[in-house]
C-alpha cells in the first residue's frame, strides 16, 4: 500500500480505534486485518447492455474495470473481495464477451475468495455461473464492527454502537468549482456511521451530493489520491 495516495480512515473517530480502512484511488476500500477489499457498483457488462439495446457506447469498459480491480487487489495483496452490490448490470451482461473477460480475470486470481452482496441490478441480472467461484448472498456482510450492504440504511437506523456500515448504490460524486473551471469527481461519503463507496465501474454515472447539507459528515475525493474535502470555515 502507498500511504501517499491512500487515505486511512480510523473507526470510531473519537474513541480507541477498532478498525482502520484504506480508502484507495482505485475507488475501493481495504481492511488490512482480514485482507479484504471492498468495492461497490461494478456494473459489469453495462456497455454491452446498452449496445444490445441499440445505443452507441464504447467497447472495452468491462476489460478496463476488471484491470483496475486487478490493480487494486494486487497493490494491497487482498485475499478476499466483497462486492457491495450490482456486480452485473442486467441479464444481457451474460453476453459471451463479458463472461469471457470475467473468466480471464478470475483465472488471474484463482485463490481470491469473492462474495457479492446482491444489489437491485444483480436481482435482475441473475447470478454468475458457479464455475466462476463467486458467491452471491442476499444478506449483509458482517465482521466485527464492520457491516457491508448494498443500500445505505435510513438515517437513524439502530445499528450496534460503534458499527461502521459500508454501502453502495448511490454512486456519490461532488462538483468542485473555481472561477474558471469545474470538476465532477467520485467520492467516499461518511455520514452517521455509513461509508458510501464510489461506484467502481467505468460506465456508471453518479449522484451529486451536497456536503454543506451534512455538516457532520466527511467527504473524501477520489483522483490520483484520496483526499479529505476541505470545509469552508464557519463564521
């Protein structure tokens, strides 16, 4: 791991640390104790789905997404992969080209244990064949104070004290503006004990969050590095 480009999130923030996560510019989070990599909203085969429906979109997004996933896995030497929902995009994601790319990726990581927490798109797409060695479950991932789900829980949900919930589904981004330019960047969004991960897939879009509306939350911007979003000073 490169501490110069990752951001370490310690949990709980104002108590003896029970958990440390590395937030990575590959748009993944790594838990080093169990050597588990978390990603959300991979949406494999989404471009193929659009092409199958007659929409002109570029090829190669699945290969690019899987290459970045391999990069993240190799950089942190992960032994486990947990996908927080929407691994596949739709039934058309089972197209031969998409499955061939997935098979090739799996052959490069034969000992990796893979778990998918089913999201709304997975329910429509269906599970990948058992030969891929990827387990899919409906319920949450739970390990110690860490909980992994697809949909972020409603604010005020009663989790056990000190629990950190990792979630997907939202595809959070922020708009950063200057006098002459603007950027739209993916983010990790920590709010009320829920860390929402950025969408991992290449072709996913995003939902613009408003950090000013969540003054107690924290936002970590993803670019070549993962950096906390600076807050404007309160007057």
